[in-house]
């Protein structure tokens, strides 16, 4: 569900050169992926109308197969994204509804297990997977999610993963939330709703994060942040 359709793109490549070797590699991968015996694989291929010969001969068919496999993997992989900068206007434009939203500031050292993640690598070159036939490795598959185009470099993003737990809540210690930043265009009803949630939170946790208001510096045209006082 990434907004960038190129995010997590991966290119698959055969290691074998001849059509016969490629067919053998593809059959071996599909058997292992489905935990099938030779007989079970033949039955499955017939039932699903899987044209192994056609896929080996036609790159478009093979690409379509692995696009489906990647889509299934991406649908099962939980990815929680964090940004190390808050003063970039493009971040607020793209992720905070045009400065109408809020930013949550966390201190990962207060709960390392919840925020342990990996920094993004910004490159135009997608990862090329050549040993996908013999080794299904979660670390290699996660590498697919750690590359992004160079134009996103200013975000300084890092991601936390739950390989088989997509779309679930990420639990963290309450004291890890150290600040809340209101965007330049945060409407008053939304601001009051957030403040009400924080009031309820302090009753149960005793923690109240620092509040900030984003505004535009008229001289420099950059974002600036001042403490918000209720």
C-alpha cells in the first residue's frame, strides 16, 4: 500500500542460460515454495494451468508470475516507516495532508525493541535477485523494502519490519512519545481532538509529550517550530 508505485520494486533474473536449465530452476522454486513432491507439483500445475515452458520462453509471462509473488509478499510484510526530519516541507505535503496533520516525535532509545529498524538506501537501481530459486531468505526479501529513489533522500527514512504481520498495531512504551507537532494548517477541531486524546493518555500513563506548532518563517521561507502553550 505504499503511495509510491516504484517502492519495493525488484528484478528477478535467471542464473541458468539454457531453456532446459531455466525450466528446471523454475520448477524447483515452485515445488519448494509450495512444499510439493514431483507428483504433487505436476498435479498442481495442471489444475492451475501453469505453463512452465511458456513462462521460460516468454519473459512477459515470467514477469507476471513474479509480480504476483512479490505482491503476495508485500501484502504480508508489515512495514512501519519513520522519518528522521520534520523540517522538510515536502514531508508535510506528502504525508500530513498538506500540513493539515500532525507529526509524532519518538525517542527510540526509550523502547529499542519497538523501534529497531533499518535505514533506507536511496538508489535508482532495483535489487536484482538471482538465487531466488534455491534460497528463500527473509533478509533478502526485506532488502527489497529498503531501497528508494534518490529524490526521497531528504526524508532520511528508516523502517521497522514484521515479516508476516501486515496491518497490525505497533505497540510501544508510552514514554517513547516525546512530542506532538501541529502542522501549519491543522484545523482547530482536529487540534482539540488530539489534545483530548493526550489528556486521556496522561491519566493512565502520567506522561504528557511536549507540544509544538509549525509555522512559516517569513524571512527564510522555511518551517519553524515553537512550543505550543494551551
